[in-house]
C-alpha cells in the first residue's frame, strides 16, 4: 500500500505539476499579447480586426476545449488502474474524435465570418479585414483542439514539462514568423494581418506535430493512433458526457466577461481603456490559478483511480491553500502598486493617462478581490472535474455568472450609477457566488459520494 502523503508532499506534487502548466498558460497568453502588439505596430485598423477576429476564434475554441478537458481526469484515473493503457488509448482517441467533429461543424462559420460580424454591428471595413484573417487562421481550430487533447493527455500522465516547452517554443516561433510576414522582413512578403494569420496557423500545426511525435515516442504502449478511424462508442459517450457541460461552462464564463466589456463600453472610451488594462492584469494572475486547478484535476483523478478518498481530501485542501496563498500575494501587489501596473500599458505622454489611471486604480482594487473569488471558483471546477462531476457545476456556474453576476453588474453600473466600478462589483459577486456554491458541491456532495 502506498504511504499517505504529508501536506508538504501534496504541495510538492501539486507544484511539480502546476508550475509547468502555469508557465504554459502564461506562454499561451504571451502569444496573444505578441500578436496584439505586433499587429498594432503595423496598422491600427488591422489591430481592430485582429481583436474582433481573435475574440470570435477564442470563444469558439474555448467552447470546443471542453472535450479536451474531459480527457484529463479520465486519463489520470486510468493511469492508476490495471487496465490503464487500453483505457487511456480509448478515451484519448475519442477525445480527438469529438474535438475534430466539433471543429468540422464550426469551421464553416470561421471561414465565412463576415456576415456574422456585420450582424453584430461591426463596420464593413473591420468586418471584412477580420474575415480575411479568419479565412486563414480559422483552419487553426483543427490543430488547436488537437493540441488541447494531447496537452490534457500528457498532463494527466504527469508530463507537464513538455507542455511548457512546446508552448514556449510556439510563442517564440509565433513572434518570429509574425515579424517576417507582417512587416516583410529579410525579403519575405509584407502581408500585414494576413501574415499574422499564416503565423498563427503555422504555429498550431507545428505544435500539434511536436506533441504527436512526443506522445508516440514516449508512450508507445498507448499506441494512440492505431486504427484511429474506428469508432469506440462507449469511450465516445464517456468523453462527450463529461465534456459538453465543461464546454458550456467555459462559454458562460467567457460570455460574462465579454458582456462586461460591452457594458463598460457604454460608459465611454476612457472607462473601457481602464477596464481593458485591469482585465489584462487580472487575466495574467488568473492563469496561475488555472494551472493550479489543472494540477488539482490530475491529482484528484489519480486519487479517484486509487479509491483514495483520504488522499483526495488532503490534496484538495493543499491545492486550495496554495491558490489562496498566491491570491493573497497578488492582492498585495494590486493594492500597493496599481498605478505602476496601469502605467505599463499607457504612453507616458498620453493626455488621457491621468483619467484612465484614476478609474483604473479603483478597478485594480476590485481586481484584488477577484483573486479570491476567481481563484476559488476555478479551483472548485478543477476538483469537481477531477472527480468527474461536471453537469451540476455547469448549472451552478451559469446561474452565478448570468442571473447573479451580469444582472448585478448592470444594476450597479447603470441604475445605481456606480459606472465601471459597479460593473466590476457585479463580476466579483458572480464569481464569488460560483466559488462558494461549487466548493459546497465538492465538499458536501462529490467527496462524500466517493467515500460510500
């Protein structure tokens, strides 16, 4: 029998998995930031088109990623059982199947996006440019979802280091190809926004190829692609059952933040600029919690595979403590140095800088509150996914994010007159409600159910 881990042992296990995943998430974030900066250097209208196209692509991508996330806890649990290799192959292969089916269904929308963007009220010029970008970059939904499945598979097998290195190399390659094709450096054609689209697609294809080769080399016993064309309906149903609630949960959370930006946009350019900067800061810190949550999913999945309820309980407490510890550190940074953080995103000579910082300072204080609320809800999601509980958490999240969070944002921001601050208070309310209800679900339902 395996000796129970001490709290320090659990902390080491979570961090050994979580730190590379955190690095990988931050590297992925860096790819988005690099695209924004380099296209912004090239042309302002191209930047507007990129932001619009990127928002549509990300929304569709994060929704489809639910099936990849579903692979992680099942593979983690299977790795602790005697029939692990066969089950791992079946589940991962069907995760790829479902992700590719989703990509095939959604691809026509990405390749013919101009009517959709015009219907959303975008200008003809920006909608046309965004559609040109997506006519190339949209094909990337296929390799991008494949990459997500393989990242989940490898992370569940505790190979998070390769996930980090592949993402770091992708970030570097993306920046290099962007430079060559956006600006036409070293004799390459100057393609502007089209060059950014080619770079994005190329990097996703190369990332997928790298992970496929690594998986085949390191885990030949899984033989992932043997008779890959043959359906495995029981495994297909299992991944789909776990994955579709995660997809809708992802969509509801992305929708909450998208609509918060729309609400703040009603207040004017300066509040929207302050909101955008504060969201960037909160997003960067949130990725640390996401990495810890992914590690918690893996550790919980392995405990489920071993039927180790006591280890699951101790591991959950340690993962939550690590998330809270990082949240407290970030709260201190956001409260003590808000102007310095806001200033990183602003031109020192911009005449609107003082007004943006004045609003942004209040938003950064609320971003500090975000840390406990957002960290709590994403950690609860990670633990619940680890024990393969996704359907009720989807309902809980939808209620917390929309009827509670978004309604509070609107009422506090407009009828009650608090403006951008009110919108953000509503976001905190929604996220805190989600965190409280999801944690209650894990401790009062999911964990006791496993102990029976």
